[in-house]
């Protein structure tokens, strides 16, 4: 059954013409780079502590990386894994691999040997670009194991992220330069050799650009095949939909190896001809110093990052004075955090919603609007679907539900990937007829605002009653002592499952765990409040800042 109200797409009226602006004629981010080089070659592209690289320099350096990879036998369509933090090296590796005709496999530097080994084998990676420390400490053995299993890594480039800057901020750059390994080449040396890029077919929108492995929060990571067109579409939506000055300055709070950082920071910088500020990895004091020095106009990060910045002893309103827009992704933002942040520092944090499988955002809050809060549930809307994007809410039978009713969120649009890398069964299950089944539960109001309730698999069944962790977490975030909160279901002999809350406290806060149960009991139905509360110094997170409920559930089961 097709609900004509969905077909009417009521959210279109919420989008202004600027957001519906024309897609750039570029076919890929490589084309976008070359267009900016032709127009403003000496404009700063990358800022890294006290170092700067222009568009011309990035173009020439990445050409040389591409030439080296081709000389080492890399062929069109081969996979190149990149395991680096937010530094210029990542950008040179990415663009160099694309210029050589390769598919890039971004890898989380926090992955352990077994996790990286799975990516190398599953992606049949031909070349690896990583930090010198990672190569010496565990990646050499990981690559050797992959070769024994039939997936040889033929070329290795290593990098020391002390390059391209001289400040050596000891808060994050805590390492020393290692002697160059005999079985690997130095990325920066290769980049400065002046090679020309190989003559390979230019990327077209349908070509696979990335194999982005999911975080694995629901099982073995699968590789989503983000195309050049997927990336370009969402990068362009960032350019036209944020209301930033020209040229804009982006701060890379999200890691570039994550799809949010790749598209909403790096991709958006390229299509807009803007500058991208890099600071290696997230550390509150380093980030605040970069805000003060470089005065960025936009950043995107998880709600946990904004919580950490708000709790930093050095933070002031002035740190955020340059921002024209701030977004949060990875997990819905609690309404209490949005209001506390605005009251303390000025900016309104705009929600966004997306997945690796839809190349970051498929819904966002337009710059001229603020997201409404659903009066019945207290849930903050994550935005409205972007142009040319259709979001529907389906019941368990696959039929559309009326506005206001909950169901699974499904997405169709130019940002949705064609499937998973060499997983036809998983592709058929997750992308029936090209439409992404997200596994998220949500609803849409009559104005087209989308609300995310929770993951299907995270629903807690307490004595037959449904409890969505997000609802309990939103209440916990209104407590003045709470910095981070996560709610999971744990086994209970009487109820089957019961609600358990894990909490980290704001600096200086001291309170008894039972206080939080009482606090929630006063604000929620009796079956929803947490019967168990545990306070931790920090909650486990993915590299992109998403709290890992899976690890907390395992912790609870292990303690039984």
C-alpha cells in the first residue's frame, strides 16, 4: 500500500531554494579538486596546527602518490586501505589512490589486528597506507597473515603525522619519528618526488569510491560501496544547505576515515573551495585552541564531543563565536543538550541523520529552522529529508504507516549505496529494490520532520512492555550531574528484561546511583525507569563518538 501523504512529500516546503541549488558539474571529488586548482590554486586547502597546504600543493603531491602507486603495479579498481588519523597524509593518500583509479578502504586506526585483518582479507586490499607506528607495532604481522590467507598486500606506504607542521602539540602528537622501514616507502618522500598521475579513466559517478566498513555494532563489519556519485551528492548538499560564507572554513572534528568526516568535512571543503582545519584527533583543549586560532564556520561531530567541549575547564562562548552552523550526527541529540549548549555557548546544534549506507546524511535541519520536539515523546526531530530523497516509515509487513506512527525508517535517494562489497545476500536483504532498510525505528509528522526513536535491536522488552533506550536517556540528560548516558536491557528473572543505565558524570559532580533511578521514576512510566544504574568514568564509544551499547550489554552479561 502506498500512502499518498508520503507521495506528496510535505517536507519539500521546508527546504529553501538555496538548498535545492544545482549539483556541481563535477563527476567526483577529484574533478572538484582540479576545478578549484584551475580557479584559485594558491588558496589554502589544509591547515594542520601551524602548517598549511594550498590546493595546488595538494594536487601536485597527490599526483605523485598516484604515480608511485601505478608504478608499483596498482591497477584500476584495486583497493587501497588507509589507516591514518586527521592529518594531511590522509588527504594525500585518498586523492592519490583515486587518481590512480583505485577504490579506497578507510580503516579505523583504533582497530586491533583481527579487525584490520578482516578488512584486508574481505576487501582484498592491494596497498596499505598507514602510520609508521602502526606498521611497526602490529600491521606488518597483520599484512603477513592476510597474505598467508591469499590476500597479499603488495605495496605499503607509511607516514609520520609530525610532518607538515612544526608545533608538535604534545597533547595529541605524543610520538616520535621512527626510522623508515625497509619493507615500506615513506608517503611524504613519495609525494615530493614530483611524479605525474597515471593516465587512467577519470572517475564517473557510478564508480565505487570507497568500501566503508560498518562499525560492527551489529555483527561482522560489512563494506558499504559508496560511489563517487553518492559522495558528491551529499558533499554538494553540504555546500548548498549550511548557509556558510564563501569560501567557508571547516573544522574536522569527525574523523576523516568515518563517512561523516569524509563527506561533510573533506568532501564539502572540496566542492565549495573551502579550507579544512585538521588537528590529528579529538582532544578538547586542542580543539578549542583550533577554534580560537582558525575561526571555523562549521563543524560536525557526535553529541559526546560537544558534551566534552562543554565540560572543558577552558571553554568560553568566544570559542564558538565564528561558527555559522554546527551539526551533530552518529546518534540523535538529546533536547536537553541542545538547550544547555545554546544557553552556555551560543550556537544551536542542528541534528542530522544518516548511515554509512546512505553516505552520511539523508535528513538534516535546514539552517533557517530549528528542529521541533515531539510533544508526546519528548523526542527531538533529526531533520527533514534532503532534495531528491524520499524517507518512508514501514510496519513489519512492509506497508507505510500513517504520519505519527512508529515503524522502520527506509530511504531512497542518490546518496544510498548500491549495496555491500561482495555480499549479495546482505545486499538483497538491506536494499530491496534499491531502498535502504535502516533498522532504525522512527516516525514522521505531517510537516515532514523525521524523528528517530531507536535501533530495532536495542528495544527492551520489560514484562511485555516496549522500552526504547533513547526515551530513558533523554530524561537522564536533563539531570544536571549527567555528562553521558546509555541505557540497555539486561536479563531479569521476573521481567525477562529490565532497564539498566550507565552514566558518566560531569566534572565535580557527586551523586548516588539510586538518585538517577528516582529521578527517572518521577518522569517516566513505572516500567521504563532504570532498576539498575552504574556510574563509569567514561562510556565506551566508536572512533566516531557513538556510544557502544553492545559493549555495555556485554559488560552487564559478564557481571551476571
